[in-house]
C-alpha cells in the first residue's frame, strides 16, 4: 500500500507542471471558429440573435436575406459536437425550437441544421426593434459567443440601464455585433457591449446585392 501511495504522489508531482497545458487542451476540445460578415470567434456554444424588424425588409428584402445567408453559412460550418441556438427578434422574440426544445441549445447535427434552415427561411421582416430582451435571452443560454445582427437606428440603441443589466448577465459570452448602416447610424452602447465582453462591433453598409443562397 505504501508503495502505491508513493507512486501516486510521484504521478501527481509529475503532472502538476503540466496542469496548465492539460487544462488549456481540455478547454479547446470541441471548439470551432465561425462567424458572420467577417467577425469570427472561437467556441463550442453559439447563439445567433438576428433582427427581423420591418426595416430589414428594405430594400426588396435584401438585408434580411443577406443576414439569413450568413447565419446559415455559419451554422453549416459547425460540427456535431458544437451547440447552437437561433433567436430572431423585433419588438418580440421568435425562437428556434426543433422537436419542441424551445430555449435550449442544440447540437449541430444534420437534422438540427436542416431544422435551422427551415426555421430561418420562414422568417419575415416586420415590427419594431427591441434589443435588450433578446440579448438577455441569449445570455441565459450561457453561450461562449453571441452573434448579434441588426440594422437598428441610433434611437433603438440600448439604454444605459439596459447596458448595465446586460453586462451583469453576460457571463463568459463574447458579443460579436454587426450593424447594417452608415457611419451616423452606429449604436454606441451596442459597441460598448461588444467591447466589454471581449467581442467586436462592426458597422457595414446595408447589402444591396441579390441573395447568393443556393
């Protein structure tokens, strides 16, 4: 028994210098790098929070179609060991719920990716824009990364109180935020949310090219 204890102790002493390496390797297992419109992040658990307000339907539905294309391309890049969830919002939330799994991350199996495509393709633009509740719903799923896309105007930006509340709720999630619009349409508090969570914010011209989705 004493010999076994000594061997166990030696084993622990041998592993201690490598503990940081072992932990780092475990943290990276099953992770993948994906993104939307050039904003990429590494992780295993992804939530897509996409604006579907009426303005996303103009001109000719192209902003929403471009957003859908990017979302589906990102989901298709995931492997079965990664998890994802999709939430479209205007002044209310439209939740992805394959097989009745509402409000739960799902693995990126072929079946769930096909369900995601059907869900996304059925989304239509309508209504106003309320960011805070949709972002809070994403944080409750405890993802590694939240991809947020919106074309909202400055008047629709988060309030100071909403930003503070969301930062308390954000956990380890990084917010990667794409906003369609010109420079004067930037939303400072959305940009601050991205920066404060270790993510990124970018402002893009509204896409006008025809949808490239096959």
